[in-house]
C-alpha cells in the first residue's frame, strides 16, 4: 500500500524531478567549464621561462659579437694608418735619396757642362731628380734653355685666387705635363700640392692659358716646374 502511494506521487511529480535534475547537472557542467577556462595551464609557465632564457642568451651572444667586430675594425684602422705612415716615410726616403744623387750628379755634370746655367733653371732641373740624366741630348738641351722661360711665362699669367688673398694663403705646388712639337700639351697634373685647393686649381688653370706661349721642342718633352704663391 505504501509503495503504491509513493509510486503514484512520484508519477505525478516525475516531470518536475527530471527538469530539476537536468537543471542541476547543467549548472555543474557550466561551473566546471568556467573554472577550467580561467585556470592557468602548467605548460604556459615553463614555455615563458624558456623563451625568456633563450632571448637573454641571444642578446648576450650579440653583444659579444658586436664587441669583437668593433675591436677588429679598430685594428684594421690602426693597420691602415700604419701603412699610410710607412708609405709616406718610404716616399720621403726615396725623395731624399734622389736629391742626394742629383746633388752629386749636379756637382759632377752641371759644373763641368753647364757652367753658365742660371739658378732658376737649376732649381727646375732638380725637380726631375735622376730622371733628367736619362734623357737624350736634345731633350736636355731644350730643358736647359727653356725651363726658366716656361716658368717666367707661367708666373706672368698667374692670378692670385680671391679666396687665397682673403685668407692670406701662401704656398708652392709642382706642375707636370708633356709639351709636343706642335705646341699642344697633355697629361697636365699637379704632382705636389700646396695644401690649399684654391692655389692648386689656380696653377692648373694657369698652365691651360699660358702653354700657347711656351717655346716648342723638337720632340715630346716632359715639363716639370714649380709655381709659387707669396702673399704680401
């Protein structure tokens, strides 16, 4: 009798209990899923640590590489500077050796063969060094007779640059070129600069104007003279 009464009551409220049970289960599932989503995973933390550690190591390596490269660059610059100094010293030694040879040859040859040579021509011939004595007699004769004239004509055409006058520049450069039998010139260049660009440019432009008045040789001849700028 008791079981029958309970069964009839349960049958009446079966639908209610089904919905109640379903509602409870649904809430439990939602709560669990919500907690899982907000809960930090254990695998994230080690990965972050690994990433940070790797990044730190890479930066250290890059720092070391940069320092090494800077050290190498400094070494290369030092080496280049030393090479330049050695080249300059070698050139100076060669020039001194040539001058000594010229002075010796001048005492032997100039005094014997060119007793009446003027001081200006002698100064120009010294610019050739030992090279002068390798020329044939015709070229030597032309240089001896005309270098002083070429230098005088050049100075006549020379104009002091305005910027050089304003800054009180003085100096001397050496000009070299070839003069041909027809009066043309070629390979014009400044072989020794005066340390002032305006003066060097002026010498270059002066030769291009003055060469038409130079005495012509019988064969192609190298001319080497100095151009002086004296501020007064």
